C-alpha cells in the first residue's frame, strides 16, 4: 500500500510550505495572553461572588437567630451564629450590626473582607478595585410570635 492510497489522506491536500508551519505558533502566542487574562479575571470574580454569597448567608442566619430569641439574647447569639457561618467558609468577618426597625423587625448587616488575587489586572483593564475590599450583606426578618 502506497502512502497516497491511505484512506485518511486525500490526494487533494495542498503541501504545507515552510512559511505556513509557524503560523499556528504565532497565532497561539498572540491569543494566549488574552485567554490567560480572561481566565484570571473569571477566577477572581467567581471568588468575589462566593464571598458575597457567604456574607448573605451569614446575614440571613443572624437575622433568623435574632428574631427567634428575645431581645436581650438576640444580638450576642445572632452575632455568634453569623460568625460561625463566615468562619466555616474561611472568610474574615469585619462587622455585624443589628438594628431594631420597629414593627417587630430586625435588620442584620454583615461586612466581610475580600482579597483580590490580581487587583492590578483589573486596574489595568480600567477597574478601580482596592485590596482588601469590603463586601456588605443585609437581611431583614420579622419577629415570630405574639
């Protein structure tokens, strides 16, 4: 069997010249930095969404604890509950505030600290992110019972 008779080879294939051989490497060298920047941005923004979600969950758990307990125990227990949620995810909580809104409603605000992996990358793209960044989540719940 001759090489030209191979079923996967077409006799109509054009021969590759020396100039065309390096084209794929040059194209890759031009596209790779853009793909790398895009990938690093996606990783960092995904981490920020995760930390924000942890803050929202901690605020919800703190508010739930605050409305179930009486007013004297509510703030300490709710703050401890919010701190447990944040610590379980490995996030740094910088503050937890409680506000009695009246009408048997409590508002809990949790602030967490987020550290960007590549803040210079976003600044290079035109963003103005500081490191560390403070993310805040609030939740309001109505007190149970009479």
